[in-house]
């Protein structure tokens, strides 16, 4: 009865929160840049707007499923305990209906106004995050974020295919960068929130293998990321401006990974996590700037 009373008071902000707008915004940034990098000139405005709308709706649907599946875990963690489904402001059935409607709308937009390839790749990404990662991997293995990270790395590829209708090797390089970025990004947060994940029974790497082991792997993955990030230059997708930016930003990430590895700062996990977000946004922006300088 209490849950029903709380659910009846759900506001539009609760439904917006279900879609994880901050996460989706970062995904759409990489999708937009994937679109812009796919052609030397301008992207048609309808493709730019409707393509990203469809991708965003599908991403929001997957995020809502995550809220639904993780509602009991969310109550045990300070970062997530006030989420709408966990707190009962939105009932599970309402969340499921909302996810279905939003996801269906996103697929319809992509199928009708963009192309089938982008629609099916987006659906695969949605299912990868909402079903494969959230339902199974998250609770099954400490390598959950490594395996499941592929779904979150898809947006630049989706943006690229929305414009060109084909999968290109350069688009896959963008996916590879985000794929390599995801483990050090998320494990840094997991180090900071280790006790909460342990309390919730989620087998994140710091819980199963310890913080020291995780710090080392964050450092190793950051080195991998630094190497991967220069591949657009090596393949002549990008030029010298991008190379300089990628190396500078990568060394910044490496600095924070070393600080975290040394273990002398209590805030190093969260500091590394915050820098990782700045890193990804800045890297893609530098790539875009380099792209337009080259084509001009």
C-alpha cells in the first residue's frame, strides 16, 4: 500500500531519471561525433536530429530496465538508494511499460527515418546492456564491465551508420577506444564504492580480487587505452592535432591511474573517475576539430 502511494506521486523528473540522462548525454555526444566524422561535409539535419533521437530513446529504455532489475541492489548503495523504482515512486510495472514504450518509439524512429542497419545495431546494443550485462554479467563475473562494455561503446558506430548506412573500419576504431576506456573508467568508481558493492553482493573486481589488484588493472588498461587512442592517427583517420591531443589527454589519464595505483590519496578513485569522463569528451572533441581542419 505504501509503495502504491509513493508510485502515485511519481513526477516527470522521476521518469526522466529512469533514462539516466547524464549517461545518455555522453553517449549521444559520441554518436553525434560519429555522424560528423563519417562524412567530409555536413550531415543532413533530419539524420542528425532523428538519428540521435532514436538512439537516445533506445538508450533511455535500456537504462530504465537497469533501474528495474537493480532496484533491490540500488537500495543498498548510497549512490543509488534514492532512485525512483528502488524507492517505490515508480512501480516496477510502470517502469517496464515506460521502457517498452520508449524503446519501441526509438526503434520506430530509426526504422522509419534512418535505416534498418542502425536500428538493429541499436537494438543489439540495448539488449546487450539491459539483458546480457544487467541481468547476467553484472552478477556473474568480476569481468562484467569488460565484457558488457561493448554495448556502451556502440554509439559512435550507430551515429556513423545512421549517416552512411554501412559499417566502416574507422567507426569500429571509435568503438574500440570507448571499449578500452570503460574498464578504467568504471573500476575507478568501483574502487571508491567498494564497500557498497560488497554490501550489495555485486562481484565487482575490487570486491572479488581486492583494491590493490584492481588499481593495477586500471593502470594496465589505461596504458592499453593510450595505445588504442593513437590508432586513428596511425590509420590516417586523424591528423597531428588529434595525435597531440590524444597523447596529452592519455598522459593525464595515466597520471591519475598512477596516483590511484600508489594508493596514497583517499579520493584518487573518484578523481580518476571524474577525469575519465573529461578525457572521453575532450578526446572526441579534439578528433572532431582535427577532422574539420583536415577536410577544410
